[in-house]
C-alpha cells in the first residue's frame, strides 16, 4: 500500500474515535448522524454501522455517555472524553512541530 494512503487510512477510519469525540464536543449527536457529520467536517465517510461499534467501546471506557430521547439514543462526551481528546490534539501538534 502506498505510504500516504496508509497514513490517511490509519488517521481517518483507523482512528474513528477521535472524530466521534470531536463531533460530540460540539453537541450531543445520534449515532446515525455520524457518517454524514464526519464526511461534512473531515472529508471522509465511515460506514453506517462502524460508528456504533466505536460508540459502544467509547461508552465502556467512560469517554461518552448515552441516553434515550424519544425513540433515539443520543450520545454526548464526558469530561474524561474531553481530556482524552486534548491528549490527541497535543499528540498531533507535537508530530506536526517535529516535521
């Protein structure tokens, strides 16, 4: 696989949790809305089911929480999730400064 293509894959769909937390930092979101929100904001579109798998893991780790509203489950970021997202920003900023 082309090195840049591999980099793009691992920094988009391979780390979907980063983009999910970033969107949740802006506002609570329904799981079904993530593919279009990620495409609009970041320029790539994950599958329809993949965000749910990621959300399930993030919720188990305490980075997001969910609640039922009407017939939809809404997800929101927790304080722990916000701190984790800040670590990600620092990580990428350090890489960019080093380049």
